[in-house]
C-alpha cells in the first residue's frame, strides 16, 4: 500500500503524471481545503496559475464524512442516489444539510474571492485537484462547475481513490489517479500526515502561488530604505506581508513559505517578518535577528534592505 508523507509530497508526485500540461494554457483548481496544498505543488511544477473551485460535500446526517451529494459555485448540485437510498436520508434531511452547506459555501466564496479573483477558464484546460476521492460526489460537482465556467477540457487529478469510483467520473474528460488501492476505506488512511488545512492556509497558498507567477524572481522585493542608524531603517512597504508563518506552522504554511523562497521563521529579505504593518513602522535589526512588529525573524545577512 502506497502511503504519502503529506499532501505536499502527494502533489509533487501527482505533478509528475501531468507534465504534458506544463506551460500549457491551463489552470490548476484546488478543492478547498485539503486539495489546495496538493494543487499548489502541481501548479508550481507545471508553471501554470493556481485557483480554487469551491464546492461543499452534502454528508449523510448520521455519517457526515460519507457524501450523498455536493454543491458548488454557480448553483451546481450533484446527488448520489445510491448513497441516499442506502442511508435512508429523507428529502427533509437532504434539504437541511444543503441549506447549511450553502451558507458555508457562500461565506467561503466571499472570503476567498475578496482577495483572489476567479481565474478565467474560458477555452482553457482546467485541472481539478483534490487530496483524494471516496464517493466522487465532490469531484463530480467540481468538474461540472469547471465546465460551466467555460473550460474547454477538464482533467481530474488525485493522488488516491477507489478504482470503481475513478472509473465512473464521466464529468471529467480525463481522470489521473496515482493509486487505486483495494480495500479503500478512507482517503486519510493513505497519508502519514493528514492534518487539517485551514482557510488561512488556503489563502496563504493562493497568495504565494500568485506572487510566484507574477514575480519569477525573489518575491515582494522591498523599496529602497533610508538607514538612519547602525540598527534602524525608517521605511517599509505599506501594508506588506511576507510569508513567515506563525509559530508552529502547519505543513500547508511550510509549503507556502518554501515557495516564497523562505523557510518558516526566515524572512524573504533582511528584517521582514510575517505580519502586516503600516508605513510608519520601523525596521530594527541586529547582526542575527530582526523584527518589524515584535516577531523576530532569523536572517543570514546583517545588511539593510536595498
């Protein structure tokens, strides 16, 4: 049985199966939340944009992890009639679950789209990525949403899934699945680290991917600053934020930090930590540690920002 170290490793392995799409007119679409760390690695490896495709699973009332359907952006709704029949879920129970999930979908869509506009999929290849599939309801909904948004071709790519489900997803033009173990049981069984991905992790990964695409070199290079003493600079980018994650970063945070050219706790340029601050904030420095908002960042240089 093949077990992935974490979602990042699964993404790197998945990218190797998708190399034909490198530098193509394609967009990688991660399924929040767990699919985004996987999708991030795929997008970076293929050198194509990263976006999300927001869907919500409709879980069976007494077993929420078992999907009896899914909903997505644009009013898309997919039901698994077999699961509904076997579980005995009533129309009223389905309606209550759907109403709750639609509210979550609306909130998540609003939060993500406020900082990350939706990629134009018209005429492009949409590569829908998740950390795995079980019943396939969420994946089918995502593929339908991608088609509805104008994608010319939809590829579903996952590290793991049951063979029978993988073979039944007609909504995708192509399905790429690295391993189809039997018995399957659950996606998390095939990861050593299957820790939860947060909304903040999703936003951080989208931000890191966006800046990487726009700035192929070092990200967010700061403006020239005026040195006023041996250990203080008086200017900094207004409202800027680096990728240093908070203490105890999740694997998703570590992935975003690495993509931005910095390990957790290491600033992408001297003296810059991972918090948002105003232009009035001062840079403080010492030969080995710097902080612009009270959180020290380790650096390898003692020179001021250039």
